[in-house]
C-alpha cells in the first residue's frame, strides 16, 4: 500500500477552512485563497491560450465569478475544481471571442496498466504537454502539475471521469514514448543498470 501524503492532506484541510471562512464573509480568507491559487491559475490559463494578457484577463474574470459564487452553499472541498473550471470557461470564452476556437475529437478508451512505469521531470512534462491534443494536455497538466484528482479534472473539463481517465491514458502512452529514451540516457550514462528516479521526477502512472 502506498504511503499516505499527510502533508497534502494538511494543506487541503487548511484550504477548506479558508473556503468556509470566505463563504462566511471573511474577506481576509478570500484574499489568502487568491494569493494561494493565483500563480497556478495564471499558468493554467496561459497553457490554454499562450497569451499572457488574455490569461490575466481570464483569471481576473474567473476570480470575480468565484467571489460572487462564494455566497452559494457548496462543499469547501469543491473550491479547487470550481476555481480551475471558472478559469477554463473564461479563457475559452476569450479565445472564442478572438475567433480562435478549435474543435476537439473525444474518444473513450479503457485504461490499461500493462505498460512499464516511466518517470518525467516537471520540465519534460511542460515541454511535452504542449505537443499533446488540447484535452489530453490539459488533463495531464492538471493531474501531474496541479495535483487535481480525476474527479476534480472531470468537473473542470465538464466531462465524465471515464473520459478523463482515457485522456490521461492516451497522454501517458504518448509521453512515455518520448520520455523513456531520454530517461535511460540520463539514468545510465555508462550503460549501467537503471537507477531509481531522481527526486524531482513525476511518476507517470494513472490512479483508477
């Protein structure tokens, strides 16, 4: 059984307390949430549109929507997915206004666990994600680099969890083909046996 990441649990618990306080009208709590999420949201918006000004505008719009939504009763654990979803909506809306909307084909596939494990650095992921189809790259980015769960990504992308799993599976398979040769060269510079992954790498495995 994999060890429980108590640090991540503690962080989520603190965030949920901040959300509850913000829902109760605590402006200071909302400000803390804003500072906490702003960098991640800007990176996510920029990944979607590749335009710094558009990304900032979309995130600002999303925060305004989120502030108004704080008056609604929703579980504090849902805040993370809600704010990323708001950013996605507003970014895509800005893109459509600029006439840059793109169609995306969605294919349902089953997750398979018969492939060997692979590891990637965050820099490798960011570089390779840009070459993936929009839905797959977005899902992979949120899963590995923003630590959203499959259920949260499904809410952000407005798709079933099965679709998210399929996108992650396809994206993982694409990335593994690119990462494995580079990883072997890094871990075996003299042709020695494969070493364990370095501490700054992300494990490319899909949690069911």
